[in-house]
C-alpha cells in the first residue's frame, strides 16, 4: 500500500491525513514543522497525554476547549491550579474528563516551571533530544531511542503520562523528527523548516 494519497490538488500527502476531514489542515499547517515556543510544546505534550487510549481526532476536535479550560496551556498559570480547578475540569464536557490526566497536566505544569528555572526554557531542554543521523523509514515505528531517553528524563524530573510512545508522537508533531512520508509534498517543506531553524540553547 502506498504511504501517500492524492490531496485535493492532486499532489501526494501522507496517507493518514485522509482519515478525517480536519486532519488535512493539521497536516498542512502544523504536523512535522519545528516548534520552539514553550507554550506550544507544553500544550502538545499535554494533548498527547490526553490522547492515550483515544483517537487524535477526538483531541483535535476538542483542542480549543482544552485551551480554554487550561488557561491556554500557560504552564505558569496551570501550575497554580488547585483541587477546585480539578473539580471544575471534571465537570467540563468539552474536554476529556479523566482525573489522572487532568492532575498530570497540573503536575507537569509545575515540573515545567522547575525545568525552565534550571534549563532556561522548555524548548532548550527538549531540543537537546533531537535525534541525529537516524536512517529510518518515515512512519515505521511508534517509539525511538530518542523518545525513550526523553521520556525517562521527563519522568525522572517528575512528569507523568509521558511514556515513550506519547513522547514520540510529540516529537513527530513538533518537528524534532521529520516523519512525513517519502513523496509527501510537505516532507521537503518540513526539511527546509528544520534546516532554517535556530535551535534554542
């Protein structure tokens, strides 16, 4: 089976973006393009943890609700959430009402604050785990040595719901790897964006 399908313009795209109508725009505008903004990185780690056991379509469709519920994923604000906020979030039908995952976001926000204090920024820390010289076919795995290492380091620092599979999906989406299929027209664009990126330090 081909790893690409024709897009609306007839040019090839990753096959997965045809699985739901909203995936196409996400694929074109976001997935695989490098991100160095701390808030966006934190948001994506949180959303990937919420996705565990669910479909990305469910999370993507609720993303604006999640943003509203979690103060735009500003981890400094989320770190101040209390049990009252947990109760509020458990009553919010617009998000995934899973106590463990909600509490993990609050916990991880506090961990993010600590990490920024010690490392300078979330981006500076995360981009240290960008894999180098990996010759692996795109979309051929669900974890990687880099995602295992980053997962272990995050968990050592107190983060929750950041297993290797969750972290690898995060790395794909945030452009730490370019997993667009060979032949997908976005692959070269993502490669160029990664080449142009000023990596945080």
